[in-house]
């Protein structure tokens, strides 16, 4: 296949489209762009020579023939396709609720919450896009402080004013960056899309002329009988002149289509950011119908646990527990789980009120593990989330959270939610997860992953993870959003086969059993510096199912009964 992607510039005349092409060589972003086996994260380092979780190994050895108990894992996310072929049999069902009767049968305040709940939906639909927290804080504080005289502020207001200046600087910087990126991506997208049409036309024309698929080498044999044929020959010759090997033009077109698809994703990402994320006028809560200022409000939302865009949440759910007993799709990590969908994460920043209610809902309905693959830089109502986290902790729930994808040290940079309470202390049943890749070399840590010697507990597979996506599809995604459910899946295994262990013990099991890599130096995310892998998390290790089960067996917890 093509090793280079070409940037194409176009000049249009009334009679003919002339293409000028010049080549540039793209660089792979470390190991992130190299292919690996689709199930690499399930594999064993010793047997398969790949830094997976040893999931298949532990089921074939230590857990073979052992009884287990079903564990409920809540996924607070963008929504889950509960009818996916590889998930439908492991989706949680609220047995106390009669589907579709419009009655709150179990009297928990949520009508027809059969498979979970949606805190970002309302009577007339669902939230998809939303603003970022920095935007909401900017809009809240701007009227008070934009033209304020700092010298005349009270001591109390001075503290908030300093916070406003931080918010203002980040908003201005990030909005301008995203606006510029949107314009550049859109320009490149249109450029390449037009190029594709021209190249496709030239290929079809010359294939008809030659009577066979066009190769780079066959261009010399094209007899330019008219200006159109001559244009097609010259265009393709120019486009392919820097491509190694005797490539088919159709292969080049396929590669170009893939690159255009990536550009289109970039255009959409930055468009949403500009039009919604940083919008000072957009208000998503008109859909929900709640009172955003009423932080104690609970019984809002709807029971649509899939929502308009369940790609992210469906992918997360599959990593944790995609059906291991069928012969289709993929195998998840945990073999005896039920997945509860709690929708609270839009295409934008989640709101503290929704996250607090989501944690409480999951806890009240029996979740032993809550996966949280989301995060943001500001948390204006953190005390609300802290209260929910404390409640979950008191009920024996393990909270597993993605460290974030900014390539930052979260010992220094804020990332919410987190284990630290605003009023002091921290959650004892919280795990913070960074993302790893499959090879134990300098590219072992995902180039995007946040890290922190104090704030991150351990690393887990999060690069090129193949999992479930809506409408019975499967896709490869990467991020700490994938690493967190991988760790949550291992935690679910421990809860399932060692049900007498507490959440705090299961947390310790995962931490104490991590695999270490003595002397391994990796590229620190966000830089080109090489640092010891052991310095990027408090354990300095990588989660592993086999080692975790072995460690759990050494504790006092008894194996599960039938």
C-alpha cells in the first residue's frame, strides 16, 4: 500500500480541471499507527510476546472450572447500543420495572428504567452536542468581571476574579485554536475531496482506454489521442511520481479515501467544538427540561440509554464484557457481567449535576464497578460529585476513571472528576488509569495519555483497541477511554470470582499485582523526553488479569459458591 499521502492543489478553468500535485511524506505518530492483532489486549506477554492483560491465559488456567458470581458494571458514558449482537445478552435488566408501561414500578423515581437511565434526555429528545465547562464558566463570570477594576474588588471577589482570569485565558486560547483548526481541516478536506474526484475520473478514463486497470508503469503506454486523455495521463503521472513501486491507481484512490475520511472526522470534531463547545449562546438543557441551577434535582431525564451517538459508550461496554460465549464479534474481558448504561456524557463536557446523579443511580441499583471514561478541566460543582463519590464508596463500589488524553501530568494539571475531595481527603475506592500500547519499548505509553506519579494508579491497554460500535459494527479506537474499561474488566473478574473481597481490596489487588518493567524508558507524552515508565504512575506498573487473580487468591476472600 501507499507509504505516502499526497497534498494536492487545484486550479479550475472553464474548460478543464488541471491538477498540480506535490508530495509530502507523513510520519507515523509513534506506535499508535502501527497495526497489532485485533485482540492484542487479551493476550499474554509471555506466550504471545505482546503486552496484553493475559485474559485468555487466566481463563484457561487459574479460573478454569471455577464458579463465579455475576457482577454489575455501570458504564457512565454517551450511551450504549443495548441491542448490539455482542452486547444484548449481557445488558442489565431491572427486574423490578415493567417495560413500557409508563409507571415507576420500583418507585426509584425513574420511569421505565429497564436497562439504565439517561440524564441528558427529556420528554422530547436527547442532548447530543453540549458546551465545554470552560465555556459555561466563561459565560457565568464574564458579566461580573470582564470590566471589573481589580483594585476595587473585595478579598472574596479577588479570589473569584483570579479564577475568572484563568478561565478567560483558557477559553480565548482554546477557542482560537479550535477555530483555526476547523478552518484548516475544512480547507484540506475540500481540497482532497476535489482531488479524489479528478483522480477517479482520470483513472476511469485511462482504464477504458487501456482496457485494463491502470498501474503506474502502464501510464507510459497510454496513447494520448486527445486533450482529455493527455490531461488524464499527465495528471496521474504527476500524482504518482513520488510513490514507490508499481502501484495500481485504484489502490492509491482507496488510500486517499481513507485519508479523506480522517480529514472529515477532523472537520466534524472541530466544527462541533466551534459551533457548540465554545458557543456562548447554545443551551442544551432546554431539551432536558431540568433546572440547571437546582443541584439537588434528581428525577429528570428519560430511559433512552442509547441516545443519538452511542459509539463511545458501546465501544467501552464491549471492552468490559462483550459476550465471550458466542462465536461472533469480539470477546470482552469479564465473562460473567451485566452492563448498565447510564447516559450522562454528551459531545461536549459532562455536567457535575448529571455525573453526581449518574453515580448515585448506578450505586443504588447495585453496580459494583462504575466505569467513567470522561473528564474535563473545570468542575464548578465538584462538591456535588464528591458527595456522590463518597456515597458510592460507602456502598462498596469501585470507581474506575480514565486519566485523560491531553498528554499532561495530572499531578500538576487539573482533570475532573478525581479522587481528591474539595474539603480534604480522597476516595479510597478510586482507580485512575493511563493508556499503554502493546510493545515494551519507548512507545509503550500512548502518546496522548495523561500521567502522574501521584494521581494515576496504573496503566492499561488503550492503543488501537478493537471493540463493539453501534448497529452490530466493530471499530478500532484509542484513548484512556479504552484503557479505563480494560482495567474495569479486570476488576469485574476479581469481584466475580472473589465476591468476598471489598472494593478497597479489589483496588489493592489491581495495584499490587501490576507488572513492572525494570529499566524501561518511554517517551513521555506531550514531549520527546525519555523517562522511566515507573515514574508515570504511583504503582509504576501495567494491570494484568492473571497476576491479579493470583494475588486475589492469596488473600482471605473465599472463592465464589455456585
